C-alpha cells in the first residue's frame, strides 16, 4: 500500500542567533518542531486510525465453561476463534502535560465473530451442537498514558498506564437451540468482556514497545546528499504543555564522512515564537546557524568552486572585452580566451533579520587567460556580496532564492599591471546577475529536507522571522 500523504499546515520560524529563548532546555537545539493543539488533535486522529487498523483483526483466547442449566444439568460450552474484526471509535481526546500524554477513546464499539459449541450428557448419550455467533461490544473505553524522554539522543517512549473497559455486550447466535441463548449470554458476557479488555490492553502494551523501538531506530542523521547530513539527535525531552508539544533536535549540518560538528556554534541562544501562529498545526523553528553550518560543510567539502569558461559563450571571456579594463592583459594576450575561477573564501554568513534573510558571500575571482592549452592566472579580485534570500517551502523541503543587493570588490593581486576597478564594476555586476546568482539559485531551489516523519508534507506554510533581541 502506498504511503498516505498527510498535509500539515505549517508555520516556519526562522530565528537569529541572539534571540531570547522562551522555553527552558538543557542543551541547544537548532531546530525545533512544535505541534499546536490543532496539530496534536490531528496527530491523535491519525494515530487512532493507525492503531485500530494494526489492532484488528485481533484474536482472543478460547473461552471454556461449564454451566449448570435447570432441568438439563451441567453443560460444557466452548467459544473458539473469537476475533475482533471491527472497532469504531465515536469520540476521543488527548491531553498533554504532566506526567505525559493521555489519550482516551470512548464510546467505542467492537464487532466480534466466534464459533460456539456445547455438549452435555443425559443418561448415556452425549448431545452436542455448534454454530457461529456474532457479538457486539458497546460503550468501550480505552485509555492510555505515555511519557516521552530523551535518552542518549533518541526519544524513549514508555507506557505509564493503560486500560480498557467494556460496558455492554450483545451476543447473537446463528443456529443452535434458542433455549441455550439466555444461558450463553449469562455465562459468557463477563468472560467475553474481560477477554476483550485484556486482549486490547495487552495489544496496546505490545504496540507501545514496538513504537518505542521504532523511535529508538530513527537515524541520528538525515542525509542531505553525498556531502552533508543533518544532525537529528534529540537534545532534550519533549516539552508537553497543555497547549503544545515541542521537540528539539540538534539540527546542525555535518559532513557525512566525519559527522562532526564545529562546536563554535554554541554561543547563540535561540528563540521560539510559535505562539504567533496558533491556527497552524505545526511550527518549525530553524536557527540561523542551521544555514551557517550548511555553508561551512559545503565549503569544507570543496563544493564552492565554479569555473566560468567559454562553454558559457560570454563575450567577456575574451581579452578583447578587457581592452580598457585591463590594458596590460590585452597587450600581452590579444584576443585570447579567458576563464574565471570563482571560489568562496569563507562560508557564507547567514543573518536572519526582522523581515528576511541577509546573506554575505565572500568570493575570490581568479582571472585566467588561456594560452594554447595553458591556463595562466593573471589577476585575482575579491568580492564581498550582500544578498537577500527568500525562503520557500516546497513539499517538505525548504528552498530559497537569492537576490543580489550590493557588492564591493578589491584587487587582491595582479601579475601584469593595473586593473581599472571602476570599469570592471559593470562586468562583475553582469557576471553576478547572469551567471553566479542563477547558478546558486539552481542549487538552492533543490532545497533541503525538513526533519518530518516520512509521508507527511507541508501546506500553506507561513514563514515568520523572529527578531534579534541580543
Ligand atoms: C476464524 O475467524 C476468522 C474471522 O471471522 C475467519 O476468517 C477464520 O477462517 C476463522 N478460523 C477458523 C479456524 O474457523
Ligand atoms: C462502524 O462505522 C461504520 C461506518 O460509520 C459502520 O458501517 C459500521 O457498521 C460500524 N461498526 C460498528 C461495529 O459499529
Ligand atoms: C549531534 O548533536 C548532538 C547533540 O547536540 C551532539 O552531542 C553530537 O556531538 C552531534 N553529532 C555530531 C556528529 O556532530
Ligand atoms: C555564442 O553567442 C553568439 C551570439 O551571442 C552566437 O552567435 C553563437 O552561435 C554562440 N555560440 C555558441 C557555441 O553557442
Ligand atoms: C580555483 O582557485 C582556487 C583557489 O582560489 C584553487 O584552489 C583551485 O585549484 C582553482 N581551480 C582551478 C581549476 O583553477
Ligand atoms: C539586512 O539587510 C537590510 C537591507 O540591506 C538591512 O537594512 C538590515 O540591517 C540587515 N540586517 C542584518 C541583521 O544584517
Ligand atoms: C554586507 O552586510 C554586512 C552586514 O549586514 C555589512 O557589514 C557589510 O558592509 C555589507 N557589505 C556590502 C558590500 O554591502
Ligand atoms: C568591502 O567594504 C568593507 C568596508 O566597507 C571592507 O571592510 C571590505 O574589505 C570590502 N571588501 C572587499 C572585498 O573589498
């Protein structure tokens, strides 16, 4: 069966490094997920449907009994193949808080099928009969309390309490002698009731153990590509308040090979402004250092180099176009093809501001001249680029587009004479606008996955920025 896609209405909070932290926690988490009441309710319904479909059909142990029936004597009866094949839950609610999450389903009904058989002896012969029966269980109430605890970077789920209570049972026999009807009902109501109660409680206990080991097996890193992964280690136990559940993971980027995070990202405090969007189901808060570590990981992996050569067919990749900008170059290598080697000199600095994301990119552009098959570096220009980034949610990924705001530049070195920087300015501007920024955007639009459960995707995401309050 295909995985269902659940749409969550999301509110994404992008937080700067120095914003105040409203919730207490032991360690820093750079990504937090917050389920609002509405989200918790939604999750509850999903969970209950899933639980019911994993519970049924549920087989109960056989019930055997000897009953004294007036005029007949002792009758031996057996119910076998008792199966709960459908459960309907009319209402349910969830409560979060201390000591954990309480889930109660009430007014539930269940349908059971079974085989019945009886035998009794009169004088010398044994009389027996058998048939099917259907049983309706009504007014069933199921409740459980679970607690979540962070343990060694994963979440531990424990069942604190669990119970099932059956109020009313109707048994309908198909075939068999009608006189036995009342006898069966009298004799078995209680036994069937407690069999159902025990079976459901036992099944819940088993399922919680399974769910716990599933939680333990969630990988501590979410691979992004061959270079980077997201550290999905839980840093704190979930906060269960009466209006939300908050989960916190480390959330920083790491290189896939060493899976080690630079620890200099420790100083910032983070923020949770989820309260701003109560109508949304889920809030995701991303600290700006998530993006900063991403930049660092890709820089260290050597992914921030671009060679611009004649495959781009740009007129400025010929020394003729540099005649006035770089006169010595043209004199020495007239009408030679050129290439540009663009390299980031440090990781982009990402700052989340009140109404957007500011990115500063530091580049060295090495100007090469192509002489026969030789690549000769002739000059190097340093650039400092300020851009704004507009994040976007695509399914369950966060993507973005960069827009150039300003840049300044300086000549780092030149092998052959001076470069007229004022004449170079429009060329660099064109290079950034037509080559560099579109190239970066192509990569940014692929996005990186937000840490969500498989099968869920986001809808109507609203992006909020929290303000730095130092
Ligand atoms: C037991 O009951 C289930 C569900 O009603 C039925 O599919 C199955 O065939 C029964 N098994 C036996 C051995 O009668
Ligand atoms: C459960 O609900 C469905 C549809 O609402 C209904 O068809 C079915 O008979 C119900 N089953 C029980 C056991 O009440
Ligand atoms: C992942 O995050 C956890 C919790 O912050 C931290 O202890 C651990 O060192 C991180 N792992 C790596 C490989 O950086
Ligand atoms: C390069 O661009 C020029 C005009 O801008 C065009 O005439 C020429 O065919 C292009 N060459 C290649 C290889 O694309
Ligand atoms: C591009 O420049 C960087 C340093 O600025 C250098 O490490 C790299 O080897 C150069 N690449 C090419 C293909 O010239
Ligand atoms: C972001 O850029 C805008 C416009 O350039 C500027 O006004 C603002 O101060 C910057 N914010 C930060 C945090 O650098
Ligand atoms: C880029 O922004 C930073 C901080 O927002 C500022 O210090 C720097 O002067 C800006 N540079 C340019 C080229 O605008
Ligand atoms: C850009 O300007 C700032 C100050 O205005 C200066 O510190 C920085 O070195 C300049 N960057 C480049 C690449 O010229």
